[in-house]
C-alpha cells in the first residue's frame, strides 16, 4: 500500500501551526468579546452629529459664520487619507479652523453630553457663543497635542436652549489642518461608557504595556550578569524597552512639535521597535551573528529615510517605509520559524503560537490602515500583552534552568573543594610527618656533631695527654669540666621549648643561674617587650638557646666576668624584629685579633643565619663583651607577610 512520507521539519511546523491557530482563536475571541465598544453601533449611530461644518478663521476667536458659508464635512469627520501617512509637511503653516454644528436637545434622554473622540491637535469649545470649557494644555501657535485625548462635556438643561444650540469648536494643528473623528451628542450615561472605553484603549492599555514591558526589560537586564551577558537576555531587554517606548508614544500628548516632525518621530519609534523585534527574533532562534549587522543596517536605513522624507517634505514616505519594514520583518519571522522547525522543534512549539499573534495583529492594523478601512478595534494595542506574557513565561523557564545549572555547578565546585581540601590535609599530614623525620635526623646529626666536636674533643685531648705521660691534676680537672659543660649544653638543647621565646629564655635563666652562682657570676635579666613573643618554631628557639649557651660558656672560659646581663627589646628600626643582648664585664678582647680564631664565634654566626637573623659582637680589652642577636619575626609571620605583599605569586 502506498504511503506518503512527510519530512520531520514539516511535521513540526504543522504542529506549531495548529497550536498557533488555537492561540489565534482564543486571542481574537477574547479581544472581540472584551475589547469591543460597550454599546452597539445601532445604539450610538443616532447620537452621531451628521452636519458638521468647517472654515478657516483669523486668530483664536470663533466667528458667527452662517453654516451655509462653511464647508460641510462628509459624515461629520475631516478627511484623512489613512492612519499611517503624514499629511503634513515640514514648514507648512495653517490658520486656526472653526468647526460648527447644531445640537437639538431631546428631553426624553435625560442629562445629555457632547463627546469628542479626537480633534487634533488642540481645541476650545464654545456653546451658543460662550466658552464651554477651558482648553487642555496649550492652545495657540503652536499647540499641544491634548486634542488626541477623548473629552466628554456634560450639558445640563440650564446650559441648553430649547430648539437649536450652536456649538463652535476652535481647533489648531501645528502645520496641518485639524483632524476630527466625528462628534456624538446623546445621553451622558451612554457617552460616558464610550469615553471610558476610549480612555482605556488610548491611555490605559498603553500605560499597562509600558509598566509590564519596563518590568520585563529590567528583569532581563538583571539576568544578564547571571547568564554571562547572554545576547538573548540583552535582546529581550532591548525588545521590551522598545515596546515600552512604543506604548509611551501613544500617550505623547504634551509636546508642541509641528505635526510633521511629531509624526516622523512616532514613525521612527515604530521603526526602531521593528528593529528591536528582528534582533530579538535573531537571538531567540539562535540565528547566525551575521544577521545582526543586516538588522542594524535596515533599521538605520529606515530612520535615515524618514528623516530625509521629513526634510524633503515627502508626506507619503512614512507609509512606504513602515509598510516595507513590517513586510520584511514578517518574512524574517517566518524564515526563522522554519529554521526552528529544522533545528529546535521544542522551541518552535513554545514560541510560534504567541509570536504569531504579534505578526497577525500587525498585519491586521497595516491592512486596515493602508486601505482606509474602518477598524472595529486597534489590535496593536493588545498584542504586546501576549508577547510580554509569552516571553515572561519562557524567561522564567530559562531562569529556572540557569538556576538549576548554577546549582549543579555549585555542587560540583563544592565537591571539588572538598576533594582538594582532603588532598591538602593528606599532603599536610605527610609534610608534617616528613618534617618530623627531618627534624629527628637534623637533631641526630647535631648531637653527633656536638658530641664529636665538644665532649669527644675534650676526651680525646685528655687521652692524648695521658698517653704522653702524667697529667697535672689541674689540667685534668679543666678538661673534664669542659667536657661536662659541653654535655650539659647538649642535654639542655634537647628539651622542648614550645612556641614561646619567653619560656625558652626562662628555662635558660633557670639552668644557667646555678652554674654562674657557683663561680661567683651574677645573671641579670630585663624584658622591655609589652607582649609575649610567640609563634616561633622549636628549632628557632633552640638555636637562640644555643647561641646564649655558647655566649655564656665563652664568657666563663675567656672573660672572667663578675656580671652577665641579658636584655630583650623590640628593634626600633625593623618592625617585628627583636634584639637580644648578652653582655659581660669581663676582660674583653680585640675583635680584629679574634675574628677568625676559635670555633665558638663562628658557631654563633652560623646559628644566627639559621634563624634568618644576624649577630653583632662588640668587645675591647678591659671593656667586656657584648653579643647583640637580631631575631626576625617568626617564620610563619614572614610567610604570611610575603603572601600578602605578593598575592599574584602566592596564587
């Protein structure tokens, strides 16, 4: 059996068309149900004033012209070719016009009123030669565009005469002839319904559009940083901003611009809105970036043509440019929908139904405007709500998708951080273990070296003397005492000092003072620091401890002191550094003669270098000896300071 196969894109497009048809039926059904005029035409038609006359006047005062000397307007309205063409040209000047007609009250109607839907640009109303109401805005040369707003004038029985009442309307347009869309005279209750309906369509609906489009534009702009400045959200923000400006243009009443320039600016706003719409379609459907300069070029060309037409006094150019731009934008819309049918069918099903409403309503208004047909309603005032709602729903959907993606990325990042922290903890544990092993090995090597150079050296020297013959008791005592002192020095250096330098110095004083008292030497201690110095590593404190031990030992061996002073203070020239001073009142020595002699002084300098400090030794024969140790901040503080001063390298 023969079967007709249908390509997948056509299938997706057919589905989208079906949903679009449903959306169109719902939209137009609701529109004609709720947006139609509150009164049927057979009710309002008797209220229409048919015989309306117009004539130019000098100045801004109405004249008592006989009606037969004035021009009768067909169907009570001034002729206008269509709703799009700018019938005015730059630099044109026109006088004020007087619009006159007669009213015949009907007592059975109750309170009656006069309803003026539109009289551009502004006007003043006179009843039986008396000013009925003050003009809204500015009336003169030029005038504001307040006549575009509908006006209902209540006429109480005491204001009307029995029989005929003459109404004269003095209308002024900026560089044009005034335009009037009929006059209604009837029961105030009925006409007020018409006024409320027209206010809703000409002011309320645009105002709601402005508010909704502005809010959505702000939301899209707020999502820009979250989305990584995605062009889609940028295009939505621009499109919504253009719709807001377009809606505000319907309420642009207060300007006193010439009609030619005023209408040209409105056409430019419409063209920019079309350009923003095309740019939105480009990003919404993921079109190639090469479309962007084309859209910008076409939009700028439209703006340029409109300005050229205004400057060249070509009143029909706005009709041509707007028609062409609408058709081009419609063709681009259909092309992008076909592209979605082939590449992103799900997005097509979500987008085409509500976007097609904008297309159809725009073509609907264009058709009625081009051919001068009466429109039951202006559909262009209502489609922005559908577009805004559709985009808002899709933006919310995309926002939740972005939020979900961000949450997944956050969880993944948190997982990576946890894994990295675990690796760092393991590495730190291994590093600590290795540091402990290194410290043990270093301490073992130090003990071996000290045993060899100190205790071992004295014992070997004593052994060699004994091999050569008898050794005097005093010589033996001196050698044995030196070996014992070195052994005590090794034992003291094996004690734990913690991270407090003050504790290490207290242990040093506790162990040294008894030894010094035996030989008649007084140990004095002075601490000029305000806070306890902490944060030093054990090996740093041990090296400081050994420097002091060796300094005291050398003083006892060579200086014959009576007093040894130990002072601790802050270095005024180097913030964070300490100065530890060990001085005696011994015999002293010439530093140039002893600079290279003996291993004691070289050991002191080597240990100072191991903690990153330095030693100054000041001595002279008969003046005692001063050893000044400059202690740097703890190694941990120096590492932190280096990281802060050079963050890029630490990263």
